C-alpha cells in the first residue's frame, strides 16, 4: 500500500534519468517537486500529459517547482521521448517499479472494464519542506492534469 499521505514526509527515492545521472528527491530540497507517474513513453495519454507539463513549464517554474516524470521505460526510451517532444524536465526510470509501489502508482486498476495490474497514472506534489502537499492518486484526464497541478501550485501560499 502507498505510504504517501498529505502532510507527511515524502518517501525518499533515487532513480536514473534519461541522461544516465542519478536523481534523488533530496536534490530538490527547498523546491516544490511535481513527481508524476505515467505508464509508457510516447503513448497518446502520456504524450498529452508530458506536453502539458512542457507547455506550462515556465509557469510551474515561477512557483519554485520542478517536474519529474517516472515510468518503467529505459533511459534510451526516455531520451527519445524527451527529444521528440522537447521535454524540458527529467524523465526517470523505475524498472523494478519500487518507487512506483512506494508512491501507490503501481497496482490493480481497471482498464477497458477489466482488472489489471500496472502503472496507475498519478502525481504527488512534494513541498519545499519534503512533505506531501497533494496526492492525485488516480489521474483521469492526462491532457488536463498539468493545468490542475499548476492551479494547485498557484493556490498555495508563497
């Protein structure tokens, strides 16, 4: 079960980015971190969501925030995806899905009316103090979600 609760410290993680560098939550101490989990590089919903975060990148940045995308895809896959859509934020690989499981982003879900096990599209906003500010446990509309995240950031007190 997810150990992500609003107001509680976010679980630490270290994952490899598309550039081969290790990225840890602690690298972003003092910043808002938008950690979003998605099923697969270059699929329709995931592309819309990634491009939404790209298009709002400057606005999100003004809120002292960084965006980190996480999927089980390889670094090579992330590099192609990021390059194809000019994504300005890191995509991190979680091949054993350990971080996804910790954050409640992997497990049972409904797909086309059937129960399956897989990546659950979700987002966690971690505040500058390392605590979970908001957890979108199941994102229903990938295309609109980045705007919801920005609206939440804009509603926060600076």
